[in-house]
C-alpha cells in the first residue's frame, strides 16, 4: 500500500529537481535573448527616426519648381 505513494513522491521530487535545473540554466538564456531583441528593436527605431528626419528635411527644403 505504501509503495505507490513512495513512487509518486519520488516522481514529484525528480520533477522538482528537473524544474529547478531548467530554471537555473534555461531562464538566463531566455532573458538574454529578450534583452538582445529589445536592443535590436531600439536601434531599429532610432535609425528609423533618423531616416524620417532626413526625409522630412529634404521634403521641406525642396524648392517649388522641383516639386
């Protein structure tokens, strides 16, 4: 009668240990990947703003005969 309960407890302990190892090794990799993604998005947004400013400057400084 006690054997199935002990097997279930052992399975729970193994699952807990595996979960702790997963969070110890995989979670930092996920956090680094998210950080790199945000840096790439930030640089893309900055470059897009610079490109838009140059485009707007060229459009506003054009003379009427070239338009």
